[in-house]
C-alpha cells in the first residue's frame, strides 16, 4: 500500500504552506510523518491513498494494521490459450500479493471446452482470475491486472468499444463481480514475453497438466 504525504507547514511568522510528496510505501510514509512532526512546524498532516482518499495519521495507522492481515499489494496476470481443432481453451493465472508482512505467489490453470475463439479464451481467463481473487479473499482494494490481450484490457478499461454480444456478456460478468468485491482495477497491458508465466500455465492446461500452487516468494 502506498501513500502521499500532505504536510501543512506553519512558519515562525504563522505563514502556512501545504507540501505534497510523491507516493511512497505506507510504512515509510509513516516514518517520514514522525520526522516531520519533530520539526515543530506541523499544523496538520494527512495521508492520501492511491484513490486520493484522505486519512489522518491515526486513521492511516489503523488502516495499515487491518490491511496487513489481508491480501494486499496485488498484481495479477492472466492468459488464455486456444486450440481451433479441439475448441479447447487453456486458462492460466498468476497472483502476487502480500499478507502479514510476507510476499506470496499463487499459480493456477484450468481447461474449458466449447470455446469459439482466442479472444473468448482471454475473457474466460480473466473471469477465472477474478474467481481466484474472490477465493483468496480479496475485497475493497486496488488490484493491478496485467496481460498481453490488448482487446480484453482496453475493453474493460472502456477505451475500446465491444460490439460482440458474447464478449459483452463476459464484460458484464467481470464488472459485476469486481463491483461485488469492491475491487478497484488498474489495467496494464504487457508484452507476451512479460506474460510468459501465465502463458506457460495456459499451455500446460491445454496439455492436461493441472497446476495449483501457493508459495512464499
């Protein structure tokens, strides 16, 4: 979790200025706040999260304690593979997150039948990823989604229109589930090479090799 620091400075002549920092790690931000308070030039200090919600220092400390016990700082990858001759799709997802001051990685894959296109496989992979996040207990936090499907990510972001009825159904299901979970999505298209971990899982699913792992990293 990251915060910006909003420092309300007061001078010896009672002049007041407001300084805002770059985003920094929440624990580091609280350490800096402690240093600023020692200057004797502090009228007020607030912490702003990545959605620009403003917290007092006391509120931010309480929030951080609550967040540490739940999955947070989540970066989630997805990929869908497709075989035209068999109409099979392989779905691969990778989830990196922090919990209780440790870092973890989840790897999952699945195989679906009667898929009609590669794009549908990508949508199915994204929905599968949302289901895995729900199982992990993710709710009411930002999640960064990464994949090499420009179509899926740009349509979810609302930057590209979607004219296919079957894809609109996927979009509706995905958006409804994210709204239910309170997930605030950040979409980051990446190259196929950068997505090779999820791609490998999708390929293994098509080969009939199930993967389900969770490990500390």
